C-alpha cells in the first residue's frame, strides 16, 4: 500500500494539480494532514479536489476551522484573518459542511498516526527538537505524519537513543529524496506544504509513504506561482500572502 501524504494545501489549486500530476500512478490512498483552505484563491475547487481524492485518513487544520467559524480569529495575524474571512464568504454549503465534519487530530490509521500540529495539540507548531521529542514519546505508532509548520522533513528518535531532524535536502533543487524507515526508530514525518511552503523553496511539497517497502519519499514540484499570485491579487487577498509564494517563505 502506498499513501500520498498531503498537508497545507491552502486553497492553492495550481500547486495541488502539479502535485497530483507528479504523483500519478505512485499511490493507492491519500492521507491529509489538514489546512485545505486559507490564504489561497481557490478554496472551493481545492476542497472539491480533496473530497474527490477521498482520503483514507484526514484531519482538519487551524485554517479549516477558521474557514467554518470554529476559531476565534483574533488569534490570527491580520493577513491570515482577512484571508479567513474572505474564505468564509467564498465557501459553498457542501464544502463548508465537509470542512466542518473534518476530524480533530491526532487520528490513527493502520500502523501510523496523522496530526495537523502535534500529538498533544492540533494547533501546536513542531519546530524544535524539544517539542518534537514530547510528541515522539506520546505517539502510539512509530510513524506519525503531521503538517502545520510548512517545513518539509520532520524529526526522528533513533535507536541509538538520540533525536534528530530529518532534512530531505531538496533546497538546492533536487526533486526527490528517499528516507528508508528503520523499524526500531520513531518518526514524525512532515511532507511539507503543497500550497504555501515556508522552507525557502517555493516548489510545492509532498511525500509518498510506501508501507511495503518501508520507504518515505519526499518530493518538490514546480507549479505556475505567478498564475496563483495573479488570482490572489484579483480576489483582493493580502499582497503579502501572494508575494511570499515566490520566496517559499
Ligand atoms: Zn497551514
């Protein structure tokens, strides 16, 4: 069984289409780590695309909650808040109820766990080793997929009794990197963000988990960033959100 791991799509249809094109034929099921919408210009089409993919396991993200009124928006920074309000106004009734019905993470799949933020809190950012260690020690399975930070890679607790970051090393332009899973290690895998990368690489990010081969492959793929930026500007979304897509930060 091979799983396509998607996180933080953020209503970026062009990025999602590029990912699905690149991943075609390489997966059997989809895992979604949340944040289908928020920031980007295509909340309906992206939500419809994910509904069509019919993920085997999916959790909601903080922006999915915000888009359906489950969040106090005063916690959001001004561009995120204004994008959330814009998204609320755009969503069709069907897509709104799909987002409303998404599960709070963590959720367990067969032999793995899926979270948006962390094992402790769906809204926690796992950016440092200390926080990652806490989640690694709580994880019911050796393998957890998460998102929220928009940084591709993740963390591991190695059998030599040390923790470390996982860096796929794709920033210099390579498009694929493989991680062979050791059954004695514990992993927190972040596939990276499809629609708004924040790891200095503007290319859309995703991962494929091949359970039979015990292998996680990280990918980056180019997509027409300019087209998305143009849509965002036309929609009146904050310019800062459009600009950051070309920086990958
Ligand atoms: Zn996000």
